[in-house]
């Protein structure tokens, strides 16, 4: 479900976005119930839940980067691909890249 900002076509003010990120971090550390925290902050519980939902949706759609280290294998070593399904495919080092691009979708791998 899209956030209210995307439904209205507006992006939230970055300062307001940061304010709510900080506020939710304070809530997690506070140990208070939502109602007590909101009363202390002077905000409505509806706003609290709406912003918490919005910020959780924002982090769910952020791309995740993973470190990759490439090493040059010996010329005779096969190339191994570990597919998302857990299957390992071993290929000759002189594999034709065009053929590999055709093979991967057949194995359920979405090309980048």
C-alpha cells in the first residue's frame, strides 16, 4: 500500500522526515507505551502510527548493497555461480557471455 505522501503526490519535507526518524528512535529507547510517549511528545497516536508505517515502508523499499570481492581464478578453474535458489552452476572459464545471458532466465535468475 503506498504511503500517504505517494498517494497525494507530495514528498514529505526532509526536516519533518528526520524529526520523525529521531522521534521514533527516542520511542524505541524510552520503554514507554505508545500512548504515554505520544502524550509526552505532544503528538497524536494516529500521527505516530502513520509515521511509523511510512518510515517502515521507506526502509523496505531501499536497495540493499552487499560487498562483493572479485578474484582472478586460475585459467583452468571453472566459474561457479550460486543462484538465489541455492543451486550452484559450474561453468567453463571460456563460457560465451551471450549464451550465459540466455541460460540464466531459464534457471529463474532475473538479469540486472
